């Protein structure tokens, strides 16, 4: 072949291969990188317009998690990820990112303790593109009941002291020999009522988003925290949150937490939304075994049940906390109690806000399917309605909502004393 022809051929080959080579070097860009730390687990999410291929491994001495990303571009968004690791993260100490070899970007997580990592991919859903999710679980999961007892030990002791000494009178010397305190002979026992409060959505799942950008997940957590604080002030009641931060908890796990706490009630807090901004009012829902009581209830249940698709659940590996299976039991008695609770709460909320529906509605809400815990879902107001959105963001109104829900709970127990199966607490 003449030299001129060779040069022409090489020039043509270069013009064809150069774009392919640049594309291979550039790789798939990461459009968003997010970190959601929590006591239960820490989640890292990488989002892209195309699927992300990866491999996951762990290294000992010291403990590390290694994720190799194949054909992924080392972009500014990815390089900023280590700065998003919070110093208070319970599991991740630091993160390092760099080009491991041609075509592979390596993420190294330096750990504070031994962990059980899980990685999985999610297909596009809602506003999200393709996602690679890395969940960092502790080897020994935290015990919700033990955490609940530790949190409330001080408060219970404070209540006991107040009961013994309501006026703050100085302690008297020990009783003379031969005299006994009646309490020593027969310890006073009280029935401690436990309420599981479930702030809807969280983490990757924002819930409904208002026209001005308010996320439902933040409203529900604020109201739930206020409700918990009010319940904890009651002498014979204590509350626990299914989540106490901005992170995702699957719908089944919310039920498992409530059952691990041996909760007497389950109250899931939400903020409603509709495609038209004029919809308004508060609603209360219970589970139905026989279909929804209205088309709106059916639509809402479908929307709420899709939370796990948005939040991201690993369908290949069961949640390590999910050690018990929720049995498909007949829930007629529990649903009847749920309806009683719902009516009392709805009656109280009606004093502070317009009711979207005057009766407790029913549908197949996955989060309400505990077979033995009366459960309701409270749609506090429509976040899609600008006027009600302002109310939901107002701390004074949030306080009124929490007060109304508590009043409904207390009215329910006044007419339906808690079962004896739950815990008794000695005041001694």
C-alpha cells in the first residue's frame, strides 16, 4: 500500500475510534449523590441517567467497604460525595474516591465498626433515574425495645418522683423502726400505654411535594415529634417514633418496629395531596379487608403503598431487621378497634380544621396491616393546597394537630381500656 494511502487509512481509523475512546474514558456521569445517615443504617445513593454497574467487597483490619464503579465518570458530583459524610455518622468514618484502573472508579468507606453492607440497583421511578443504593447495616441491629426503654427510663423515674412528692417538699428522714411504707408491702403498678408514631415517608422518599417545594416527609416528622413529646408527658403513656430523622424505613419495617415495642396503638402521620390545589381538609383512615370505602381512599392507599418503590427496597435480600413474618391473620377485631380510634381522632381534629371526609375511610394501606395493633393513618391536611400548606408549616398549628390526635387517643382509651397483655410498670 502506498505511504499516502496508509496515512489516509490511519487518519480515517483515528476519526472513528477517537470518539469511542473518549466516551469510554468519560463513562456514565453521576447526576446526584446522596447520603442518609441514621442509627438503623446509613444509605448512600448514586443516581444516573443509565444503569450503574458495580462490584461490592469488604476488607478487614481495618474494616472497610469497597465499591468499584464500572464505566462511571469521575465527575465533580461524585468527588463531592466524601464531604457529605457526617462526622456523627454511626458507621462511616471517612470516604475516599479515585480512579482505581482504566474504566473503574473505586469508592472506599473507612468504617467505625464492623458492618453488613448491601448494594442493589433501582430502575427509574417517579422523578428518579437509575439508582445504585448502598446500605450500611450494623452487624448487630439496634433493639428498638431496648432503645425505647433506655430513652424512657429517666422520664419514668421523674414521673415517680413527682407522684411521691408533687409539691417538691424536702425528703423526710427514714421512718422509725417498726413502721413500714405501704408501698413496700404492695408495689403500686400502673398500666403503661405505648403508642408507635409513624412519620410518613423519609430519606429518598419525600412524599408529596407542594408547589412551593415543601416536602411531606419533613411535615410529618415535625408533627410526629410534637405528638411524641405530648404523649411522653402523660403519666401512664409513652411514645416511640418509627423514624426520628430524614431516612427511609420500609413499610413492613414500620410494622415490625411497632410489634417489637409491643405497641398498643399505631398512628401513621401524613399530609395529603391532590392534582388540583382546591382540595382541602383532614382525614383519618383505617385498614379494610374488603376493598376501599371510596375511590379516593383506594387511590390514596395505592399512592401510599408505592412509597417503597420511591424510597428503594432491596427485593433480592430481606431486610436484616425483618426477622419475623407478619401473619395473614383475620384482622376483624383489630380493624374494629382501629375504626373506634379513628373516629375519636377525627372528632378532635374536626375542631381545628375542615374535615375532607366526616367518616373514617378504609382501604388496603400496607402500613396499617398489623394483625394485633389498632392502627390509623392521619392525613393532617392537603400540602397541595397553598392555604393548608401554610398551616402545616406553622409550628403553632402543628402543635394543635398533635394536641388533637392525643385527645382522640385519650378518649379512645377512656372508652376502651388497654388489654392486659402489655407491660406493667412498677412505681417502686
